C-alpha cells in the first residue's frame, strides 16, 4: 500500500514538471517555422483551403490559446493531425505510437543486455584487478565510451554482408535464414515456428541493439568495477573470507549484491543516452521508429507530431526514473521507499 | 626523477608523522601537486600529446596544405595517392582538407559547449547548494525540466528555431541542454562544503553570498569542475557529431567531423578511407580527452597516491 502511495506521489510531483515542460516545448515547436510553408509554396493551391487548414490546426490563434487547446485535445486522446505528407492529413496518435513501439523494443533490449553484460564484465574486472582481462575490459570500455554510436552502427551495417557470408560458409544459413542479419527495418517478420521466429528476431535486432548497447555498456562496466572494488575491500567481506566462506560465495552472495546498488542509479541516467542511441541507430538502419520520426517532423515542420513525440519521450523518462528508484529500494533494504 | 620520487616518499612519510620536522619538504600548493601527479600519469600525458598534435595540425596544416577545402575541381572519387592521401569526395574535394576543416569546427563547437555549460552549471549548482530553500528547489525543478527531453532532440528542434546551422548556434543549443550534469554535481558538493567551518568563518567575518560562493566554495570544487569540464568536451564532440549526422546540426558553409562522416559514410565498402579518415580523427579526439579527464581525476584525488598508467 505504501508503495502504491509512493508511486502515486512521485507521479503527482512530475505532473507540474511535465506541464511546464510541454508548454516550453510547445513554444519552441511553434517557432520552428511555418508548418504550411510547403503547401503554401505550391502553385495553384486554393487560398481558402489553406485558411481552413490554418484554422483547423489553430494556427490563427495565440500561442497560449493554442497550447491550451492542444492540451485539452491531447488529454482526451486527440493528438492532432500530421501534415508531413502535404495535403494528406494523418492522425498523430497512431503514427507516433507505432514509432514508439519500434523504438521501445530496441531500447528495452539494449538496456537489459547492456546492464547484464556491463555488470558481468565489471565484476570480473574487479575480481581480477590489474589482470590482462581487467586491462582489456578497461580499454574496451574507454573505446566504446569515445565512439560515436552512429559510427558503430555504420561499421556494423557495412560489414553485415561479410558477416552473413560467414554464416553461409558455416552452413548456418538454412537454420538462421539467409541473409540472417538484417540491416533494414524488420517490419515484415513472418516466421514458421518458434525457432525460426527467434532466429529472425535476433537477426533483425542484433546489429541495431549492439550499436545502442555500446555506450551504456561501457558506463555500466566501469561503474560496476569501481563499486565492486570498494565492496571487496570492506570489512564484512574480510570477515566472510575469514569464516571460510568459499570464494565464489563471497563474490556473488556477499559482495556482488551490495555492489549492484550504486549501479542502479546509473540506470535512469543511461535511459536518456539509450533513447538518443536509438534515435541515431534507427537513422542508420532505416527503422521507422522515433528517430526517423523526429528527423522527418523537424524537417517538415510538423508541430503536432513533434509535440506528441516530446510528450511520449518525456513521460517515458519520468517512468524510467521511477522504475530505477523502485529498483533501488528493492535492492537496498536500507532505503525504504514510501 | 629520483629526487622527485624521494620527495614524494618523504611527503607521504610526513603525513604519517614518522619524519623529524626538519626533514619537512617545502610546502607545495595544490596546483603544483596536481600538476606533478598529472605529469606522471603516462596515459594522460600521451593523450595530451596526441590531442595537442591534432589541434596544431588542424590549425596549422591548412595554411600549408596543397588543396583548399573549397576547391571542388578535382576528379570525383579519386583514389588515395600522393596527391590526395585520402582520396577525393563525390563532388571532387580533397578529403584531407575536409577532415582538417571538420576538426577545427568540431573542436571549436565542443570547447564552446563545455565552457558555456560549465559556467551555467557551476553558477546554478553552487547557488542551489549554498542558498538551499527556495533557490534549491527552483534550480532542481529546472534541472529536472531540462532532463526530461533528450539533448539531441531538443537541440534538433532548437537549431530549427534559430533557423541556421552555424557552428555557434549548434554550440549554443547543445550547451543549453548540456549543463544539468555539472549543475547536479556542483550542487551536491556546494551542499557538503557549506557545512564546513571555513564557510561559517567566512560568513561570521561578514562575507556576502557572492564572495562565499566564488571565493570560498568554487575554489574548493576546482577538481571536480575541471574533470567534468574536460569530460564535457568529449561528450560535446560526440553530441555534435550525432546531431550533424542525422542532418539537424551544422549546415554548410560551416562543417564538422559529423557532417564530413554523413557526407561520406555511404562509401564505407568501396572507398573506406573516406569513412575511416574522419571517423578515426573523431574517435582519437574523444578518446584522448576522456583519458586526460581520467588522468585529471586521479591527479586531483588526494586519496590516490599510487600512480598508474
């Protein structure tokens, strides 16, 4: 019950932040240029039709009036209309939601995998401090950290053909599908059976997920290593060793669980980085997610799509922060949520 | 070398109280101590050398280089040769001159972003951490506000608002969504420092808020500010490249490494030099800055005595 109250309170606190945030975004978006510029510049367009459209989009009102109209509509589920396709008006909500679903899958897969591998590599590097493995992990982390995501994506995409060739040579093409690794949007994944579906899913997601993982993986592994080293030198770990507890039990049962706590604070920080990674990776791999939608909406001055985009991302950042805090409370019994 | 090491050893010993007072080395300022530790950090020094080399090359080489970055009179996609070490681009421009100019702009933007976001972050964070109460909650809420939108999306939209992709516009918009981390760190540090006696003493002797913050608090945070400002340069190099890569950052006639990569990455398979040239320079810049930041962190950390490459 306490937990429910806590979640509700946290969400209530974020409401004003979201309201002010959306208003500032609205002002910003309203100044990106004339959304009807493209239509206006076409010769022979009916002036009355443009005026009607202007009225329909509320462009003939002040920013304040437009914001509150937009907010009212938005809260009742009407996210407005997209004008990206010229005169062919599309509702915003399904468009943004479809893109969000694509990106969410990518972001979740990349976050979970980056956390898992980052923590694993960090723990091993700490346990074997100053070993070859430690230096390798450190070098890898620094490289990943300094690498622009889009370059990883470009290289992976560029060499996908070669990788697929290897898959073929190993005789795995029959099992995994040919070509196995996809470099474009996986919208048409038709599979026969569970194994085939898994192979296709992995083939489609592997390269983009790897690209997004790179940066957060580096951050997690460095942080986990530092926190593990600190815990391993703590008195209670020495006590456990003195009692004769086995090495693996000391590491995983005593040290690891406590070393994991500070890493969780990174989760919410990294969420933004992961979303950014997804935006860029999608551009390289031609996925129709939030990234390509953002680029299109900015380039075409599509205000209501931009607003839908911003609100959805803002809400997911708030939710991700909340989830991170809840996990923090679960991992660390000293912090009681509520 | 030897006397430096012995000095260092004797200094450690003094802290332990094992040496007679007459053996006390001359007192050193924090700056000197930090500098000496940094100079002994092999990786950081090597990185500094590489970075300085890149900076000097990007500034000086264009003065002597045989081709101008504007000259597009060469053959399209000429193979790498003595004349064009990295080949030419699709429109017939020399790749080396493109990379040099891209490096200039990337560094310029990144430095500007780092300075602006550090100043804003430190001022806001120190005010919030020292004044507490209303200022703190106001600054914290504003920080939260700026954190709910990813930097790249906000910068893309803002760049559109300002209407031009000049390098300083890109730097401004990246900085306006890049100060939050430094503000948070500064706030936390100002909070803990303002509990210390020397702040009470300053206040008791009549120092005003402004004086306490900038004469007493900020000098005590110089370590974390320097480290974070350095790391912010590396982040800004990458953020600018990403923004320009999705086509929403720097626009012609200005350029940047991100833009150079955007224009040439399609050639990865057939003309790898066109992609790997700017890519390697970009990675080298951010990698060396990250290593320097790491070296600075070790140098400023009083607990860390052992020097490790």
